[in-house]
C-alpha cells in the first residue's frame, strides 16, 4: 500500500527533521537510562518503573517511525509565482460574512496545521473550501454550527 504524501513547507520539513533528531539523540538516551536504573532495582516482574520505561520506549519508537515515514514521503511545497489562486503555502485573508470579522491564515498540509498560530490544513473544512479560489470569491463551509459563509479577500 502506498503511503500518503505529506505536504510540507520548508519550515515544516525542517521542524520535523529537528524533532526527529531530538527524539533519536536525546529522548532515546533518557529512556535508556531510565531502563538501566529500573533494571538495577532488581525483580522485573513487579517493577513498575521498568514497565513504565518500556511503555515509554515503545511510544517513542512509534513516534520516531511515524516521523521517518512522514519525512520519507514528504513533498516540500515550492514557492510558485502568484497565480492569485489559493494553494498550499498561500497566505489568505478571509472575512466571516455573518460576523463581519477578518482573519489571516496560512494554508499548510495537515502535518503542519496549527490553528492557534493561524495555520490551517488544506484538508480542513475552510481550507478545502477555499483551495484554488481567487480573491473576491464567497465560499460556504459546512460546520457543526451550520453553513458558514466566508469571503476570500486576499491571496498571497
């Protein structure tokens, strides 16, 4: 089965590489030290410190494998000439028509999505609704609260 492509900005790719390096070079050693200390306590059959460290090691190795797969299957979004259409990597300014509030977002792949920092995924309801649209377009987004309308004010 082919793995899903991970769309990343260069910054997002660099952050994943940095995180992977930290997990491999720092966290692995910390957990290894915890395991050694727990083993030194003796009987492993009733050693909760050992069990906790082994469980943490398993989670860490799973996270490392996941990051390696994302990086292996990543596609770095190249800056393109400004076509005026929303693509991954675009910064958009939108207006909620009902509330008359403006917001600016960067459109990123799902791996980099961080709504608290105004980075929304191209797969999110709003992101998907505005993909390939141009400034001046009004889009409808189906949300749990109902249908919301947004005007796309600017695309960079």
